[in-house]
C-alpha cells in the first residue's frame, strides 16, 4: 500500500514537472480583444475631448481674470455679499471655475495615462473578461507561429462575441460606449485616490453650474448693472459656454434626474392610492362580513354533534359567540375564527361553498 502511494506521488511529480517544462518551452501571448480595443478607443476620444474642454475653460477663465484686473480694473461696483447672486459672488465664481477646470484637466489626463499604459490596459481587459490569452510552442517556425496567433485571436474574439451575446460584429457605438463606461469604472475601482478626485470634481461642477444658471436668469431682470459694468458681459459669455458644454457633458445624468423628479411623485401618489384602496377595501369587507354574519351564544346544553370549531380545532365553550353559515346548520365556527377566515377566503371551510357576503339581502 505504501509503495502504491509513493508511486502515485512520483507520477504526480513527473506529470507536474512535464507541465512546467511545457510552459517553459512556450511563449505566452496576452492581448486585449477587438471589442475592448474599440471601447478603449472611444474612451480615449471622449476623455481627450473632456481634457481639451477643461483646458480651454481654464485658459478662458484665466484670461477673463487678467482682463478684469487690467482693462476693467476701474469698474468697481458696490459689492453686496448678503445677496447670493450679486456681482461680488460672480467674481468669486470665476476663480472657483478656473480652479475646478485645472483639477478636472489633471483628472482626465490621469485617466488617459492609465489606459495608455499597456500593463494597466491588459489588467483592465482581464478584469472585464476581454483579454485573449494563449501559449505558443517555441518549436513553431515563424510562419507557423503567425498562423497560430491569427487563428487563436480570431477564435477567442468570436468566443467573446458569443459570450457577450453579440450577433453583429460591425460598428455599434452604443456597445462601444458601454464598454468605455465599464473601462472607466474598472480604472476608478482600482485607483481610490483618482476615484475621489473625479467625484469631487463632479460634485463641485454641479454646484458651479447650478449657481451660474440661476445667476444668468437673475441677471436678465437686472439690465442696469450690465449697462454700467462692461466686464459683466464678458463673464456672462463665459457662463453661457460653461452651461452649454456642461449640459452636453452630463446630459444622460440630467435626463435621469429629470425623469426621477417627474415620475417619483407620480409613483408615490400611485403607491399611496393603492395602499388607501386596499385599506378601505379591507375595512369595507370587514363591515360587510360583520353585517352578513349572524352570531349566537353557544350553550353546552344543546344536543348537537358538532361542538368543535373546525378552524381552530377547539371545543365551543358556554356563552361563546359562534356563527352558523347559510350553507348548512352544522357548519358552525367561532365568530372570531370565521371572520378571520372570510377576510382571505370567501368559501366555507368545510364544504367549500361560496359565502356571499356582498349579497343585497345582507345590506
């Protein structure tokens, strides 16, 4: 027995050594699938645009600040800090927007550098299930190796298409956009500091955007300041561009929030209506049951066979209220038992005949 165990161990060691020898004599190929490459390309295009937009916004804000301090330095309006949409806060807002644009530009550049890194790109593709992996024996010639690589890449790409339930392998911007979003989520999941950086920029931008929208509409009702101070027109042009590009950038999120704002009250009202409807129906049913059932006091002196409630399976006691259903004089139950029963089932517990608690005779 001991010899057999030793032989098995030796065989396992030989097999493991042979497998290790095979791996050592093979070249491992790792390459992202074509779907991932297309999603990555779209990711890069989107974030290059956002990086350029953030840089232009930073440059524009810087130019406006410089012009304000030079050409328009003589225009000094009375500042009222007690009013949230006064010119005083407009000047503070431009500094905040400039600072936000700078940090947003850094955020997008960091994302682009991460995905441009080959090792990081392969890691993301592997986590998402879009990495092609196979070994090539060293014994292959150059032509055999190239044929084998082409065959494996084609086969595994097709497997990924099948796994993702994609029939058409042509251009599909929605699919690539989805993969692009998955790439971003995976990158941020693996980089906590960059994730916090991005979320901070997003939240800050929403406050900046909301303030400038309200200020823009508020300023429409106050034309005197715009006529007196020329620099306000310059600020408003910058505000308009920030709002326009910001809405384009976060359009999907804004649409989702708008739908929630519109449909949430409708859903709440509908849910409240259903709850009230069920509540009052239950009350109405209880009232009809109370009106339709005839109660009587049980007496142990009665000469009857059925002295037990078939619902709770206990004996009737003296002076207990019992109910006799119209289907049979022998179908008697505790009043509380039959009331609870009829709340969920309008049939007699014994003969299953329907107990009509809504008949006009009982109204």
